[in-house]
C-alpha cells in the first residue's frame, strides 16, 4: 500500500510527465490510479439522455442511473460505497466539472480507508477535468454516450450548446433538451461572469435544418453581442439584425435573461415566447413573470413600432425560475391529456420540497414526459431552470 508521501510523489511525477496530456483516458486512469496506490478504477459517463452510465472500457457493463448505487452517486452527487461482487469494496464518486455532472468513478479496493477515499476523491476531481478537456474533440466519448443515430439538424445544434449545467455558490442554471437525437429548432444557452448569469431559451420556426440554422445564428449573434458587453435590449437587437440580414424568411421566439448575482435582480426580454414561471416557497407564483411579449426575433420592422422591451423582478433566496418551450406543456400524458403548466410546475415544486438537486429535477421531469409519449414528442421540449441564492455577508 502506498504511503501518502509516496503516492503524492508518484502523482506529481505523473502530472509533470510531458506525455501525460497526450494519453488516452483509459491509460491515464490506470497510471493515475497506480500513482495514488489505488487498485482499479473505471470511469463511467452518462449517456446523452442521462439514463445509463456507460463505462469507458469494454470490460465493464453499462449501469442504469435510476436503479444502481453508481446511479445514486450520479443523481445525488455524493459518495456511495458497496461490497464488490468479486470481493473487496467499490466506492462510487461523482465526476463533476464545476456544476456539470459528467458521470461517476468506480474505485475497487480490497478495503476502503479514509486515505484511499481521499485519494479517490482527488482522482475523481482530476479525471473530471480531463474528460471535459478531451470530450470536445474525442469522438470515442461521443460514440459511447449515444444510443442511436443522430439526425443532421440535431448534430448541428448540439455543436453550439453549452454544458447542461453551470453555476457557483450563488446560482445554478441547468437545462434539458429533447428529443435528443431529433432536435429541430430548440436550443438553450447560459453563461457566467463574476457578477452576472445570462440564460436563454430559443425556439425557431419549423423543425428542419433551416430551423436549426436559424437557432444557430441566433445563438451566435447573442453570444457575440454579450461578449462585447451589450445590454439585454441590445442582445435582442443583434439577433434581430443577424436574422434579418442572413435569414430574412426565418424567425425565432425566445426568452433572454440576465441575473445580477449579488442583488438577485432578474431582467428578461420575451420575444413571442411562453412567459417564464417563478417558483417561490414551494409554490407557483401565478403570473409573476407574465408581461406583454414582443414579436419574435427577426421580425421587428414588420411587427413592432418600438424598441425591444425588458422587464425586471427581484428574486428571493431559493427561488427557481423556469424557461421552457411549448413542447413541454403541449406534451401528452399517458391518458392523452396535455402535460400543461400546472403539472409542469407541480413536478418542480415536489422535487424542490424533497431537496432534489436542480439538474436531477430536470432529468426526472423530462423522463416523465418522454416515458408518457406513445410514439414521440410532437415538438422539441426544452427547459432551463435557474436557482438563486444570495451571497453570504
């Protein structure tokens, strides 16, 4: 068994080796585990729809997220320990990069001690960063985490999407987007600065490659303006201008938001889209964010004789704000009824009352919608959930 001093020295050598960044992940896991004195470690990544944990090795099997201890670790972002079928113990640790859940790490040991658990946590932290740095250009990761072929419009849109979840100690923004492999024109975006969270949901006209292109241009225009320091109304205008210039026959609805992390002041612009929902103290605040909607983006000159509007609301600690597309509320239950706003809000309220993490709330919610469909969703269904907590004084 490696001592703390020897394990630290071996890990330092591993990290300092100039060949380490070029290693494939499986080799890196094996060498890093050996450096830390750990017997055997396996990385599992969540598949695209977050139903399975898929191992990055062919010697292990996929594990269901809803029905395994490894899945419990993923769902709760916490350590879980169990006896291994082959003897010894297995520690399951969440792989989290920032606020983004990537999967889990399984560490198999003859026995688990406080020292081995500390080293396992160190390994999980390091591997999460390695996965994030490599998955953008490693198709092997993508292939393992897909369970069916992806249509071209979906492939294009997903190339533009940010991580599912971002956040810090004051805020989390998390999203889900279905049908995962057959997207048409839905997308979400979110980003953080030291002072502000930006989050948006977009829904382009139609359900084809042109729809995806419209959304992609809208995302790019919004980001370009945001990174140049544009204020909220100017962000919308930049999308208007881009669509008018490059795709004059297309338009896009959406809600764009800007949250001040210190004060909790949320500003938003609604461009022909369903109004966001506000959940406070485990109840839906009726019509809290219902305002007169502007026309969809791309049609300002034809449908509006005024500048774009922005609105403002003060959030309370623990508030959850939901941005969504109409594919969510228009989905059908098993009884053939529309899912609807009340059922949508109630699912989130019950999850909040149970203390469920925001990303897990959306994962379970979108699965309940998908599993009720006899065939497939009638329209894309996208949800962004924002949860805010004030900075501690």
